[in-house]
């Protein structure tokens, strides 16, 4: 297995709201970085800083000792790993493959097994922290796979946030599902609370400042509450991606015979939000369902 140092070549696939910052931290640390994204324009800033462009995921894998993927949906993950000109067509034995997309636990296991058959090590390493956490390198990184691979990848994770080893392949994704379940119900509560304060004739900003100091305090309340009240619904994390995550969590819960009523409610509300305003807004836009009524 490779040993990571500051000059280890790293590939990064998926230059979105979070991926752009994550890849940027690796560049700043001195890593030669090769990029691939379906839309080259999203990578121009990083290319101007010295990153190299690749035409396919396979080309990224050929030139990199470690490959990080941060794409949108499980279908995108499957395509970049198993599709034509995919990572697993070209990854060199000994390579580290780190999928930091929020995806399905069962797909994480498939990637792990296929990578092992090629002599590579794969980790599922989804993240939490949104655009701010990515920009400030303060992401919480939830990792599943072999402990030896986690230890080898630790220097890369440290450039982007704080990583925790959770267990065998799929464990990172299961932990992220737990994270998303907590956020989903919590976001409903935050929106209801702020809309209630407004309906009661309070100054919502003053009410927010008061309740966030008490037992109701949370990341969503403190970070997204002010955006809700100011009408800032720009995406730090897209509604469409949160719906995807909730569907994965619902499917995983059903497979375990476990009911998640709070998650079901939140998913139905976000589906309504997407139908009325689209999926390109940030998750804090759920507030519109409550404040606009």
C-alpha cells in the first residue's frame, strides 16, 4: 500500500460546491492534483492554480496514487468506478480509492470488493459540514474499510477535516445515514421554530440568538437559521442531494426492518419543496414551506 507524503499525486473527481474546496486544500498542501468533472468550467480556478485536467476517470486513476471521488448520486459513483473508462479499469495495484460521496452502503461494499480484486484499497468516506466545512477544512469524515487503508489515507483526510474510523466497508456510509437522519428531523424543527417566532410577532433574529444558546442549540440552527431569516437560499448543500441521501437512508432502514417516521416526514416535506421550487436551492430553503404559509 502506498505511503502518503506531500508530493504524492492525487486524483480528484467531482468539482462541485464542496469538492472544489477539498481539492484546493490538497493543492495548497503541495500534492500534484489531477482533476476530472463532467463540466470543465467548474475546475478552471483549480487548473489556474496548477492542477492538471484529465479527460476521463480512468486517466485520473492512471496518473494518481490516490483517487478521491466526490460526485452527486450513487449512479454517478457507479459510473466513475465501474463504467467505461472508469477508475477500476485503470487503477494501479496499491492505489487508494476514497469515495467521499454520500452514497449507498451496499455500493460501498461492491467498490471495496472490486478494488481488492485489482490489488487496490477502497474506503467509503462521506463527509458532513457543508460548504463552510469544506472551505475551512473542518469536515467530519466518516470512514469505512480496512483500518490499514484508513491509516494510510489519514494525511489526505487531515487536509480536509477530521476523520473517524467506523469499521468495515459500508460503515462510513451507514454513519452518514445516521447523520442525515438527525439533520432531517432537526431541519423540520428549526424551520417550525423560526416560523413560529415570526407568527407570534417576535423578532425572529432575536429569538434565534436566544434559543441557540440553550438546549435547542444545533449546527443547523446557528449556521442555517440566519440564512433562512435573511432569505438566503443559495446552496451550501443542494435540496436534490439531500433528498437523495434521505432516500438512501429510507431504503437502508427498510432493509434492516427499521422504521424512521421522522425521516419519512422530512423526506415528504423536501419532496414538496422540490416540486414547488426545484432541487437547486440549499437545504435551508425548507423554511419557505413554513414562512410562506
